[in-house]
């Protein structure tokens, strides 16, 4: 038995992506910057991939920059907007408390460099309120950065509304769409997105490859200096096999999107329904405004790492936001941001379903989790105190 | 390489001496839910020897395996030996732990020492009462 239920961490590469990559590695070894035919053919392959990626999000090919992944794209977008803002005396950035560390740590660094950062509340349901974005904008605000969908609890943000507000107030708007690009339909024009980050390994493409969409005319500075690749915005010979694999994976994901979204939503809701039967448990984040495959729960009285290890023994790969899985003393900042207290956040479980998962998988997961939770509660001193009434239940 | 050694996984998957001693002579509880691991040790002591020991743990693989190993190491041992139990010895008996997991295993040593404190406190109280 082997059930991979951690698609938010990464996904298995699709056959289409593997085929595209191996063909590229065998046949297109040229350097896209070389003028002879082998180089120019590689250049054509590169630009075809750019067109494919751009068309998926309603962008122009020249607005797509290939990067080493989501983290790099986040860093580059945020730094570019911040630096341009600083030149105009604007040093305020708005973001949210539950962004990925690629965003939060970049903002931390900018804070040390003199920027002021407002992290918006994401409330109990894990959804930012557009009116709070609007209210936080000041004359000196140079950037709003809000993720498209959260990686831990899967909640989808009101990106279109936020985009409209930013456009009206003439503030640059970036969204980390690493979890959303692929599974969700995105239109950077209609949604008024200025920058968008995406990563291939989340949609069955290769690791270490991603892209940044930057609307034409927005500030964009290179993080890596050197050659003139990517219109001087990202030096270094292009990772052509990775880029080609990403484009193939993205095209396939988009072709399957509507059917997969419907199928996964059903599986997700069945999984949520099944896990809700566990007493003193709770779903994390909004039940409806969430990614089709995301299920995130907290179980009172148990700790997440031991839960994961026991599920692994039963053939289920999942993840948790407990402190002991992160190697720090604090549980996930995402769970804390939606108001889960430490005691409860330690007992979190994230199951993210994807292309290979079946209804049988879901039934197996439900019974395995029920089993393991009750086993761990059986010798948990915390559970004992809750049951005896010594401490009150939170969930 | 796996996160944990085979020994750790063995103790984690098949923890020894799990449970409660209702009429324990000593109970030690350490850790808190805020930091993520809580351990509770129950001892039955006769003639200064640990006759029986049980534990309950809320925590990660490292915490559960260390509790289990520590109970094996003190069962049947005189208190003079038990009080010298160290986290290092527990960790070594488990064939090591990842560096960032040591802090969870320290609780086993602390829980046992806390139980011993409880034992001596109770004993001095009964001695006083019988004075
Ligand atoms: C929301 C989000 N942003 C950024 C990243 C980083 O992407 P990458 O691993 O491609 O750098 C991830 C992936 O873990 C993510 O989930
Ligand atoms: Zn731990």
C-alpha cells in the first residue's frame, strides 16, 4: 500500500513532462544564446515554452521570466517592487501573516533595510478581506503581496478583488501562485495581477524550475547578474530541459483541470466528512474557498510528527505543521495565524490529494487516520487531562 | 537515510511500558503543550528499587521512543542508579537521534528525575506524619 497524499509539498512528474525533458536533453543540447543552427533551435524551443506558459495565465510571452522556482520568483518580484518604491520615497509593503517563507523572509530582510511591513490578518477562515487591504494602503505603499492559495490550509484568496483595489490605488500587486498555478484558472489581465510566481514541481513538472510573470512596464531587477539571458533580468544559461518539462506539465495540467477539479473536490469533501467524525477535531480554513485537493485538520491531544510516522507505516505520505516536524519550537505560523493555539496546532495533519488519488485511497486514509489518532490518544497525558475534565477541550 | 535509527523506530512503533500505574508511589510530569512534547512517568517503588514503571507521552517519535527506552533502562534498578540516568545514555541506547531531536528526548531524563523528586517529597511527608 502506497498512497501519496502530499501534493502540496511536491508532485510526481508526469510522463508528458519526462518525455519532453528527455527529448530536450537528447536533442536540444545547444545554448539558446548561440547563433548557429543548434543554438537557434534551442532558442526556438525556449520561446515556444514561454508562449505555452504565457497563454495559460493570459500573459504575453515577453512578460514571462524563467526562474529556479517559486522562491526565486517571490524574491525577485518583491525586491524589484520594493526597490522601485524606495526610489520614490515609498517604503511600505502590505502582505499577510500566512505567506510562504519565501515571501515572509524576504519581507523580514526588507524590514531590516528600512521598509515598513503590514501583515494583514487572515482571520479564522484563512481568507484575507479585501476591504482590509484597501484600508491598509497608504500614500507610501509600494507593494501588496498576497498569496493566491495557501500551501498549508489551501484557502483561496480574493485575488481579483485585491487586484482591482491595487490597480485603482496605483499600488503594485504580487501574488505567490505556487499552489494555484495549474489547478486554478488564472487570468493576470482580468485579475489585475502585476507579478505572479509559480513553480513547476507543484504541477507535475520538474523541481528547480519556475517562472515569474511581470507585467510589461513594472520594475524588474535581476537577482543574478551576468549574461543577457531573460532580457537581462536573470543571468545564466537557461535550464532548457526544466523549462520544457514545466511547459509540458502545465499544458497537461490545464487540459485536465476542470475534470480534475471536480473529481478532487468530491474526494476532498468526502475526506473532510470522514475525518470530522473524529471527536475533538477541526478543519483548518474555509471549507469552500479552498484548493480542490487540500484537507487540513487539527486533532486535539496528539502531536503531528508521531501521527505522520504512523501513517507512513501504513503507506500514507502526509505532512503536519507541528513544531517537532519543523525542527523549531513553534508550530506552523499558518495555523497560528488562523488562531489555532499552540496546543492544538501541534496536532495538525495536512493531506493534499492529487492526480493519482482514488476514492479507495480516501476511504483507506479515513480509517487509517481514525485508527492512529485514537491509538496516540490512548497514551497521551494531554488527552487524559482533557477527558477527565482537568483541562477544557478547545476543539 | 531514514529520519530515525532502527532502534528508535522499534521503540516508537512498539513502545514498552506504556500506560498508567493507578497506585503509583511517584509521578513525574514535564514539558508543556506550548513547546510540543509532554511526558508523564509513573513509578512503583519497593525497597528503593523501581519495581514497575509506566509512561504516557504526547509528542514526536523522538519523545515517545526516548520515554520507552528510559523506562526499560530503569525498570528493576535501585534508585541510586536511577537518579544517575542521563539523556546521553538514553540517546546512546537508541543508537543516536538527529541533532534537532535531542531536545525532545531530554524530557525522559527530566520526567524520571521529577518522579524521584515526587517520591522523596512524599516519603519525607509520611515520615513527618509518623513522627
Ligand atoms: C506558496 C508557496 N510559495 C513558494 C514556494 C517555494 O517554491 P519552490 O520550492 O519552487 O522554491 C512553495 C513551495 O513549497 C509554496 O508552497
Ligand atoms: Zn519532539
